[in-house]
């Protein structure tokens, strides 16, 4: 198993085209309600995205089907 990669929200689009940063911030704001909470880690004021968990949740929710 590969090590988890945590990407700062501001650098997300350097690695992935989707979602745009505005969409990612929307997912973060509503993370308690939309099921994405496990994919986001807060370190002080910074929010990091657990890349692997993020795409596992996307797949589990059936996005793109």
C-alpha cells in the first residue's frame, strides 16, 4: 500500500484538474453533511486533502457513473 499524500487545498489544481478549488472549498464547508469529512485534515488553519480518501469517497458516491 502506498503512503497517503496530503495536498494543501491551494495546491490541489497543481495535481488534479477536478474539482476546481472553489468546488473543493464547497465540499470542505459542507463536509459534515456530504460524506467528505474523512478526506480533509485540518492542521491549524490549513486544510489538507487526503488524496486517496478523497477519490475513494468520490468512487463510493458514484460520481461519474
